[in-house]
C-alpha cells in the first residue's frame, strides 16, 4: 500500500500538483495533529503544517526523492506540534494561526524584518538564523551544512527564538 501511495505522491510532485498532493494528506495531518494536541487547537496546528508543507514544496524543497513524502509529512507534523507548545511560538507575527494569507508585500516586510533581526545576532547564531529563517532550511540540513551536532543546533535555534520574541516586542 505504501509503495502505491509513494508512487502517486512522487507523480504529483513531479507534475507540480502540490494542492492535490496536500489534499490527499489532509485527513492524516488533521487526525495526527488533533490526537497529538488533544483538542481543537489541533485544527490550527494542522493548518500550520499544511502551510509549511505548501511553502516548502512551492520553493522546490523535498523534490529530490531522497525521502518518501510520507516521511516528510510526519516529520513536519512532529516539528510543528513540538514547537506549538513553546511559549509564544504561535503568537509570533510570522505564525499566527488565524492570520489571513499574506500578500506579496507582507512577505517582503517579513523578509526585511528577519534580515534586520539576523544582523543583530552574534556570528554563530546569526548564521543559524539566516539559514533557518531566510533560506528556509530544515534543522537537519543546517546541522549538516555547518557541521554542528543536532543538540548544539537546537540550542542555537531556541536562543534565536527567544531573542526574536524579545526583538519583536521592542
């Protein structure tokens, strides 16, 4: 069954039918998010998962076929669910669950704001933040590129999130 699903997912990726691909995974995403979050907030988390997957696929990530798309879906569900409970994570202007879809000018403002934020960071943390926020790389990709251990990378990401919250409040 997984082989047939993987083949269909690959076909949809190759033809650029991202909306159909995500539609096929919507119930799985919703079900896992609601179960993990134990309540209605799971709907908001599922929306955040779908938005992240859509953005990454539109940017051309995950089309190399190294991993089956199902692995990527379940990984993103885990990351978003784990990050959702971090204080202030979903309150950030970048990840508001009820926010309407941004237009292109919003994306430019966000990019400029993130670039200004990254410029305030010490060199090591700034490099991690630039790869995470500006280039949209996954933590595993950043760790590999920078030659960092995952634990050190996650500590840098956590520090950067706390700094970003403080910076946005100012």
